[in-house]
C-alpha cells in the first residue's frame, strides 16, 4: 500500500515515514501544498494523509480540489483544539481525521481501518431495496426512485449498514466499530457528518434516516411523515 504524506513538518514526516515503513507501507512525503495536490492526483496512492496548515495551498483547498476528480481516501491531521477544522474537513469529503499530537500506532490503526473499507469484496452481497432506495454492493451504485445518487465509499458503507438493519436503531458506537474498529468519543463527529452528507444526497423528496434522540440512527422501512428528529449527537445541518 502506497501512502502520500502531505505535511510541512519535515521532522514529523521523517518519523512517520520510518514508522509507517516498518508497518509495511510505502510512504512518500511532500511539504508544500501545490506539489502535494499534484502528487495526490498523479502518484497512484492508496491513501493521502493531509495536514491542514500548509504553505502554497492549505489542506482544505487541496481536499476541495481533489474531491472534484478523485475518491482517493484522505485522513486529515488537525489541531487538537480546533473542532472547526475537523468539521470542515469532513464536510469537504475527508474519510477520517486525527488531532495532533497523536500516537503513531493510532494513525496506523486508522489508516488500516480506512483501507479496509476500500478493499474489493471477496463475495457478492445481496442487492438491497428499501423504501425506494436501491443499493447494489457488486457495482456500489445507489438509486432513489430510479435516480442515481453519487456517494463516497464511506457514505455507501454507512448506508449499506443502515439499510441492512432497516427498522432497527443503530448507535453511533455500532457504526463506529463497524467502520473504524473503535468506539465513538464525545467529540468524534465523523459518523454524524457522513450521515448528514447522505441525507442531503438522498432526502430530496422524503426522509429516509431518522435520528433517535440520544440513541442512534434508523433507516425507515417506509416513507416518513416529516423531517428527521434533531439530536445532540448529530451535527446540525
């Protein structure tokens, strides 16, 4: 697996390259934004580790431009005290984020969790159709009332989990463990943000995903009669 590390901290890049190489990854590091974007587009990497603060182009602008043409998974590195960075990164299409400073072992665990979501399926799962939403795991295509919907890999996987459990409530911990192999923390909004994106793409005519206050999320088996309930566990739209 080839990783691209875009961070202007050369000492950190050197340490992470040594550690990640020891974990079996091939790592290339870039310390400037425009060069990092170029390598992300044309380097054939399996995953990009992207810092927010960069010379040339910042991490948000790199991610914004990258998402226009590429679905390469992106793990963002953010300042510990700045929740806004994390939310903006997820809004722009980051797969996960990790606040600095961090344990390199946690970085490896998160990288592997993301890459597992992108591995080709070894067996064909059954096609799903619930409440007018059709999801095909073989082609990774989603339609709503026959109209195609473009989802990222993580959005697709979250939707599949919710649809397979249609009618049942899944907690944020259930979803986090399924997708990231870790429990949700009080300040971890990655699942909430991904679900917010799914809602925007699906719910043009009616609601499909209901928020159960202080519990979790439920995919509706039949058409809802109103908007999803608000919850303190969900980032407001």
